[in-house]
C-alpha cells in the first residue's frame, strides 16, 4: 500500500462541473506535488508546494486550482475542464527536493 | 535543452535473466537521479536513487550505474521475475535555481516471460 492516499480513485465529470481531488500523507514530508499523466506517457509536473506555499506552477491553466490546507493535505480543485484534461492525476510528497518523491496511485479523471 | 531519454521503449526478457534498462541525459547540472517502477493502474514506485557524486549504488536485486562522462544512467535487475514486469522511468532532479523539479524520461516497458 502506498503511503500517499488519493481520493477518489476514479472521477467522471462534465465540463461544467466543479470537483476536487484530494491527497493526504502522514510521513511529515514538507514538499507536495501534483502531476498529470496521459496514457503511455511519463508524469508531467503541474504544481509544487513547499512548506504549504506554492513554489512552482508549470503554466497550468486556471481551471486547475491547487490548495494546501496543511502540511498533510493537498487538494486540486477542478472547474470547467476540457475533454483533453482526461488523465491520471498523481500526487507525490518528499522530505525535500533532493529526496525521493513518493507517489499515490492517482485519480483517473474522465471529462465527458 | 534538458531532457531525460531512454534508448529502448520496450524490453522483453526471460524469467531468471538479468535486465538492463538504459537512460541518457543531456544536462550536466543534474545532481540527483531516481528510478521508478510503474505497474498498470498504480502510481510510480521508488526503486533506487543515485547522486552525482557516486558511480554505482546497489539495492536488493537492483543496481544503478551512473556514467557522468557520457551522461548515461542504467538500471540492472538481477534474476528478473514476472513481478518485475512494469514500465520503468528514469528521472532527474536538477541543481540550482528552479531546476529542482523532477523530470521523467519516456519510460521502458519491461516484459518478463515465464
């Protein structure tokens, strides 16, 4: 079992819906990450939080809105998504940038 | 530019054989390299890492070799088992400035035949 927990595992939503993806870790890691992974492709970085502050936004469209309520939780708020946003969304955490990132099993998102 | 790439997209081996997965990188400022294993329907799983001040690191049945002269990284899996079948990614974390993000290579699909 992964030490990074993501919910829900699967999500189907329409283009006008608002939903949120959740990620939780209790390893005391101070860096948390969101990645997007399309089929047969490597994960692509979206956002990095360090000590609960956003440190990297990889030019992600504003329809994706990250939030870090505390050191253990990371959310990704979704609004007005497009069909091309259908993908596996992965959360990861690490003690710092030069330690291994530990990944959750992701949320499989489908946009109708 | 920066990139982390793989020589072969697929690798098929017989159970019990040794597997070697290769990776090339183009940015000499890389400080830290990681190998991940991703099984179908799961997130990437950390296998082993190596820092740029090392040439070799060993784990349980796995060895990572780093050749900084030719900017090449390899993952060796000894006595490959069916449970090793997965996509393997090399990844790097750069040094300095905003380069500390993790960048993945394209991935190699390893298939182990019984």
